[in-house]
C-alpha cells in the first residue's frame, strides 16, 4: 500500500488547525500565546531547508511535515483570536491617532445603513431617537467618507486609505433606535464590536475578512434576517432573546454562539474539516439538523444555518460569552 505524502501533509495541517482552535476555545492555550502564533514563521524556512537537504533521501518527508504543522499552528492561532501577521498594525488603539471631525444627522422611517472599513477598529452602538453620529481617530485626522440622507447612511474608508500602517484607525458609530434599519457591513481586518440594543433591525448582512467581530443581538427591539460571512477570522455572536434565524458562513475561522438561557436551538450544519461541540451541549441530531431537547415547544426558537469549512463552531464558551 502506497501512501500519498501530500495527503498526509494536508491531513496533518488540518489536524493542527483544528487542535489549536479547540485548545484556544477551551482555554488550554491563552489568547496572548495564540495571538503570537504567526511568529513561528521561521520554521517555514526550516521546513523548506529540510526538504532540500533530504531530497530523495530517507526522511525526505520531514520537511513537508514541519511545514504542515507550522502553517496549521499559525492558521489555528490567528483564526482563533483575530490577531493576524499585521497584529497591532491593522487596527487602532484610539489613543495615538488624530481625532477627525464628528459627523451626524437624522434617519427616519426605514433606512439603509452601510459601513465599509478597511484595516481599522469599529464600535457600533445605539441611542434613543433618530440621530446618528460618527466620531473617532485616524492616522492623519481624516475621517471616513460619509453619505447621509433621511433614508440612507453610508460610511466608507477614505479613498487611498486601505491600510493604516500606523495602526491608529478607530471609528465610533452611534445609530438611532427609532427607525427601522437595514444594516450592511463589510469589514476587512481589525476588531469590531456591535451592540444593537433597542434597535429595530430588518436585516443584518455582515462580511468580515481577516479580523474579529463581536455582534451583540441580545437586546435588539426587533430583528429580521441575519447573514454573516466570516473568512479567516473569529466571531462572537450573542444571539437575541427572541425567536430569530441566522445564516453563518465560516471559512478558516472560529465562531462562538452565545445562547440565551432557556432558548431552543436548531443548527443545520454543513461542515468540511471543521469541529463543533453541539453534542457536548446536549443537542441531538434530528432529520439532518442538531436540536436542543424540547426545541419545538420552546418559547424562544433560534434557527442557525451554518456552513463551516476548516473552522470551529462552539456554543457558550466562557471566555467569549462571559459578559
């Protein structure tokens, strides 16, 4: 029987990615250590060197195995924490940047809110009434591009500001609670925290790449559809205290679902090279989906459609869901 060494290496890579993500989620590896996983990159040179030196000799596979484990450890670490090789560079600390001029306006009736940010930190909150505001800091004191009307608010990274190498970009966006909002967010890099307390939300569409997000839906006044696409990053999703549905696509990343007490949960899961702890939390597989016992009669029912590839999906991890 002949073993394809390429498949062995790929399998070892996937095992390492999954093992690191699970270890971080369960607290066996702390965030600080996992966030430094990218500093293992010199081992890539070691693996390449071994592959060259041992070519066509006994032990030739060692170099490839070193590469597989190294890439797996780096990917597992960065996707579990949202800290990427730019660590501390892509994103702001809110202190060393220059404040840009605050903007504001009013939304009424049904309004669409679009936020597109590249390589920065974002905080989204809410306030009573119909008034919105945007404040924060940037490397050169230039704020985001803002287009506002009674039924539209568009906030985008300024032209030419794709990467803030000084690591000082941070936005604070406050949205009104009175109008019905259709939220569309595209976030590339950095850390994002969104709490939609008291907001009337028709839909949330979020596309996050190479970053970490914390989406708090617990106290939304009303909530329609939620669709999240997370690539090469991490997400914490605090599910609402009302019946709702959510579509999650997770590629090379990790997601934590914080479930309100007593809620019935149904997860329709499609996964490849992924890990989850649904069974450990008491969910049982029924008709191709995982459900909490008594889901059909629960007062609050949460339906999750999850597509997870080379990632991990966890329920109520203490490290992420404590607050």
